[in-house]
C-alpha cells in the first residue's frame, strides 16, 4: 500500500499536501482500495469556505457513496475537473492525477493535528 511520507493524513482517509498557503487534498490509497471501483465524484464547493471536518463533496463507488471531509479549514479554490469524466483516475493514481480539491489554508495550526505517514499506517493496521 502506498502511503507517501511527505503528506499528512486524516482518520477519515483523506491526504493533504501543503504548498505554502495552499494545499491539495484527495483520498488515500487505502480508501480507494476499500471503496472499490470509483464511478462518480461530486464536488460543488468551489469558492466556499469550509471548516475542518466539513463535507466538501461525495465519492461514489459501485457499492457505496461516501462523504469527503475537509482535513483543515479553508476556501476551496480549485476542483479537479478531470474527475467529472474520469473518476476512475482516483483508483489508478490517487496521489497525483486523482486529487480532489485545492484549498487556501485558513489556519495553519490545524496542520499539527493531522497524522504523519507513520501515524496513518498505525491507524489502518
């Protein structure tokens, strides 16, 4: 299972990559594996400011629909439009091409509450 060391993680199986005052968010390799074949991603929160743990969208697999949760508070500044026509890219490349949203961070101190790669490995063990 792929759990990149340079990312932070949530107990809800989202990952976050911090780049200055912005961050990219997606779901983990573990999450996409548990969901199975992803058939639809719905994110309609672009331009909205959301608090940590608020729902920013949903992801639908063949058997289930799951909410997507904000790992930290911020404004959704970009949505991966490629997922509209190619949701399966989340299964194929969840950390690069399968990212979900980019956010402008509201409170960098919230990053301290996220899990490291090692902590996340323990969480899913």
